[in-house]
C-alpha cells in the first residue's frame, strides 16, 4: 500500500515499513514509520496537534493496512489549518508617531 501525507507531498511504501510509532514532541505529535532498511532513520508521516488526534489517525492507518487498500491519505491535521506566525526579535509597536 502507498501512504501519502495529508497534502500529498510525501509518499511511503508500506511494504518497506516494519513498524509505526507515535512520537510526542513539545510542539506536535508525530506519526513515524520505521523502515526495514538497516541504518535508515524513521520517516515522519504526519504531524498532529494532540495525542488523541494522532491515535485516531494511527487507527485509520491500521484499518487501511488490514483492509489492503492500494492508496491511503493520512487524515488532515489541525496544525495544517493554523496560520504560520512570524517569530522574530522585533518589537511590535502600536500607535504613536
């Protein structure tokens, strides 16, 4: 089965994957695919905002793997809909001349 991320920019073949894991980071929860090739680092499939959202997506992936679908798109994350914020050292001033 071919697994795409939610925006269709990353493709992973499930035949080369030995295991799927959830990795919790400070800013997001990741679903990772462990590759069967030795010395190959895990591949991140999708980022999610909460552990519950990631567990739901992993359950959908497991259902698709067990039903032997040809193609699976990872569910859309809440993080993809949020606007990007600029984080810089400049002070934002309001009003004044």
